[in-house]
C-alpha cells in the first residue's frame, strides 16, 4: 500500500479520555475511532490487525479439528427464557423489542443458540465428539465502558462449543482447547498463562482463564515464576491423542497460577519464596467445562450406545479477538509507539523514501515494494512528500516490525537501511539482501511464500 | 474435510415455510438454520460459501483501490438525527435503548457514520479521492421477512463510500464501482445486469441496480436482449483510467435495462421487437451518486485548491453478500439440488468412497484427498458407512461442481470416475489424471496454487 493512497489518520495528541497506552496508541496510530461509548469503528490499519488475529484463530481452530460456522448477533429472548438466563443475565444484556413487539437481544454469548442447533440436528452419539465455533460480534452493555477495545460494549469474540457423550471425552475437548489456545497466543507473540478461574454467569466446574501479564491488567494474579518459563514452541501435536493433550494440560497448569478470584494463600505460600510472584493480568481467553447444565435445561440429548437418551456434556471456550489488539499493545510497545509482533503486524515492512521525487530513490522504493509483494508479503510505502522525521515518527507509532529506509546517499553506495522496530538497530545492505532477510524473518513465522494476489 | 467429522445436517424434506428453491435447498443442504424470523445461523457449509463470496468481494474491492475498514453494527441515534434520517427511516430501523437510556440503533446502512469519520479526519482536498468500504452485518426490521437469506432481517452487506472533490471525480468513482462489480459477480458465476434504478431512502441522482435474472426475483425488469450478450471477461482494466472506466459504463448501460420503478414504455417500445424482454430479477447490488446530500447536512467539507471549504461529493455502493447465496442458487440449481459455480463452491471436489472399509478404496480416497490438498484446494470426503445412493444424493444436494467416485471395481482397472455436477457427465480415468484435471479447472478460476495450510 502506498501511504499517499491510504487512509491513516495519525494523531499527534492523545485524547484525554484514553488512560491506558493501548487505547492511546490505537487512537494515535489511526486504528480506531470511537463512535459511541464503548463502540468503535475499525479504521483501515486497525481492521488489518483485527483480520490477522482472526485468521490465526481460525487456522488454529481448524488445526484442532474444530468446525467454523456463524451464529447471528440478534437472538430471540425465548431460548434464554428456556435456559433460565434471560432474567439472570442482568443489565449487561442489551434487550431489544422489534416492530412486532417480539423480545430480542444482542447476544453476549451463544450457549443457548448452539444448544438449540445441536438438539435440532443431532440425535445419536455417533455424531460426537463435535466442536462448533464462530467468531462474531457480541454486545455487553457495560455500565462503564473504558480502556478502548479492552472493555468495549461491542466486541469481537471467538466462542466454541464442545459436545461429548461423557465427562471424560469433554475433558479431552477441554484439554484440546487449552493446547490450541497456547499455540494461538504464541503465534501472536503473546505469552498467555492459563490460570484456574471462577466460572461466573456461564456456570461450570472446570475453567481456566488465559492471562497476559501487563501492569494495566484488570485482574490481580498470583503465580509461580516457573510458569513464565514454559513455552509451547513448535512441538508437533496430535489433537486426537488424549494422553498427549492431557500431558500439555498438566505441564501448563500444574504450577500455581491463579487470579484473585480463586487465589489460595496457603498454596501460594508453599511456593519457594523466590518464585512467588504477584502481578496484574489481562484476560484474553477462557475455557469452561460445564457438564450438562444447558443440555439438561434445554433437552439436548443423544441416543447413547445403550439406546438410552443421554444429555450431552458441554463446554464453551472463548478468545477475545478484538480485545487481543489491546493486550498485544500493552505487552509490546515503547514510548514511541506500538511494536507489532511479526505474526499480527498490519504490514510486514515499512518503506521510507527519504527524498520523494528523486528519480533513483523513487525507483528503488518502487522496486523494493514490488519485491516485498513477490514474497507474498505486504509493504506500506511512505511515498508522501514529508520530512524524514515525520515519516520515521509515523512508522514508529504504527509499529511495523521492520523498516527499509531509502535515500539518494545510500543508493550511491548501493545500500539501503534495514531497521528493527524492536531493537532500533539499523544495518546497511544492498536492497536485494534486505528483501532476502525480510523473506527469511517472515518464513520463520509461516508467512509469505509466494506472490500475494 | 472428512464428512464423518463434519457437521452437515442434510434434511430429507423441505420445511413448509420455504417457498422458493434457494431457501429450500439452503435448509436441505444444511447450510442455514433459522433462529428467529428473518435471522439465520450459518451452519458450516453455508458459512464456507459466505466466506468465499466475502473473499471475492474483498479481492475485487482492493483491486479497484478501495480501502477496507469496519464500522460497528450498533450506532448512536445522534448522527441520524443530524442527517435527518432518524425519523424518516421508519419502522425498518431497529431502535434500541441502552441501560443508560441512550438511543441506539442497529445500522441498516452507514452513510452517517462514515461521513462522521471523514469529517473528523480529512480536511484537505489532497486526501481525495478516497473510497472506504466495509463488509458488516446490518439489520432491517422487515415487516414480513421471507425467502430465507434473500429477504432476511439480519444480513451481511458490503457497503462502500466514495469522497471526491467534484462531481466529475465522483462519477469516475461511480464508474469504477460499476466495473469492479461486473468483475465481482462474474467471478461468482453470475450475470448481474446493471439497470437504471430509483434511489429510495438513501437519496441521490444517479443509481444503478445490479440484477440477476431469475423467476423468483422480486423486481419486474424490462431490457434489451442484447444486454445479456455482454460479458466483462478477463479484460485488463486500469481503475485509475477515467476514460477506460467510462467506456465500460457506456458499454454496459447504453442499452435499455430498467426495473419497474424506472421503466419507460416509450423507450422500451423503441427497442426492436425481437429484442424486447420482460422478466424478473433479484437485486444483488446497487451504486449511488448522491452529491453533497450528507456532506451538506453533516458539514463534511475539505479545503479546496482555492483554499475555500468545499462540501465533498459522495456516493455509496453496496453488494448484498448474504443475499448472493440465494441469488446464486436461484440462478444455478436443478431438481437434485444446488450447482455451485467453481468460484464460490464450499469444497472444490467431493470424494465418494463406494465401499468404506475396503482397504484399496480407503487408501485411494485418502490419497486423492491428500492430492487435492496439495493443489491448495479443499475436498469433502464422504467416508461414512452409507449406501452409494445416499452418498450421491448428499453430493448432488450440496452441489459441489466436481465429484470423484472411488470403488473397488474401478480401482482394479486403475480408474476412478470424475463427474460434473452441472452436466452429469462422468468419465473414467486414472486417479492422477482426475487430480490433474481438477487442478486445471480451478487454475482457470484463479484458485489453488500451492498446498493449503
């Protein structure tokens, strides 16, 4: 994309009501614009990151064998009356009456709707196990929306629902989700620690939240420092292998890690003192096993191997897709702006032309731009007639991990400059070498193989 | 995808309230499930087609230089009061009050919101031309929702907004959209004819609707038979070339083609009698130029080259993404089910194993399945222990354009059967040849280049 043809309304100042850095930077980098309290438009740069994150979530869900679908945003109140949650849910539910005086609501979650789909179409245990998920906009009418997309009212979420014949099978689904979530967050450059949590209004027995450590987190967390040494890495996993998934679960949850809601001081005190940590965390996902709560209430049974109707064991599993943008920025920024991890960056490389209008510089930039596209990657080419300082400032704020700087002086020596946003280190090299290095960096993240369409 | 692990609830019977074939087949093929009047869940197969269509729309919009973003579903009533449409819009607007007694609404369209974004961020003519678009769920509280996704209440739509300094520039944006829409529909295997139309509540001077001819269409249309001979084909187009775009506009709109709303009998009678046609059509898109209607009302001005504030000329341009599934099925089906055009099919090929459990047949199917994936395409492998007739019936209903049938008898002769859903013709050939042919067919549609991830 050529910046002169893009829509990137970078702001010089932070709006006063933005109190945390991710909210400030998303506004300043021209990623979002508030349209009403807790409701945002995603400007082109923000939308690109949102799509990158959504794509990673889809890929990892499909890898785990989960099936994508899509439920609507507006639901009938009837199903919620059946489950008993219509009255329970409280003021956070956005209740709506249509022109025919029917009670509707903007879905804050989808247990009822998916259970209805299941009971309408599945009658035999032979169709199990089954995991259906969707990524859809949801609405929670927060009393005090704040922190930008971190606690918005309209938010984008992946929620998946598992249906199994037995508790044992359901726990495998639970473990499988934990594994897929570990992979998902790591691909986004995040360490998200599974912590034993409280189930809240969804209900349920077993539940873990995934928390990203950050000073601005809404939860106080207590953990054994050893959990931060764990990483899933690129290990191969067979999602059908019950033992393998259970071992990962054990590895990542055996050590103490809890939010304030489930904190147990005695257990915490038993951790060696030099490993006891208290910090703040941002919740970016949660997995639940809730047994037959909804299948009992709504009659979601299958015929079991014994021919008898058996209520299915269910779980629900969520990732806060729009919220992740805030969490990633909270975890990865400096005082100049955002630092995107390679896996989610909106553009893979920025090209800065130091002297727009200089024939050699323009040609070199154009050729680098084409070379990046030929790698199947996307460049943002700052072709505006602006001072170098302003171009660098924009690139630093929007946080592309790699920048190629092109100027007439360097070109005379046959070199351009490749700069890492994270370390700030620059290296001069011939343009072809810069392209080769960019290709190599992104291949390590599974990105860019052939020409982009 | 292995069918035994998929969620494809094919129905034997059509629900009674489904009166048109696309609605019937979408239900019978397990693509959608109604959750309340005019509101649908997209089951996995339906969701896959929806994503294919969305992807084509994105690709063609980006090709035309339009910039993707995303506006929220819930809007504040304030902006609509500013434009004067809050009261005008009538009962089709879903009006909502939140917990703090603020008036909200579920957006039926986005002129107000995009104009607000524009006026907040753009102050100079130098940022023009600008085209921003999004694909988002919308809601129109239809009095009588019907015909499945063709006239639903919650629907998925691409709407794009153009901002230009002059009417002349805005008309280029209008023509550019017409060109991009012709390409878009043709990639979906549809002939959509641009017809002069009425602007309705959006307001405006120039507007064309794109109509797909089908007996079940809601509009009566009148046209010169010569328009159906036109096709955009794979001609190369420079979207910045004003003349080139205007020529395409002229070519595709010079001949008489109008809906009943704008029909002019005298002009129609002037067409040679043997070319006069009356038919029904399904509206799948519309382009509008409406000048400064919203920029005047909402103060969206830029500083012009003369330094004076100038209201921008605007247009809005829509494609009914979810409705397109219905339109495609209305245009492409037979009495056995759907016939997907290659460009939008949920799976590129179906593999039917005639004797599940037979070691040779199972191995051959597995190997074909892997070979399709290696082409970067997706197969649906019917690996269920079912009769051949039932497997064929399912494949015919869900409408995959190509089917490979594998049985022990054929394998003894080294062949499988490749069948076209459209013509019903089958050909025996070695498995490698079937794969080569599949690869060739889809390459002609720009699909499948390397292994799918």
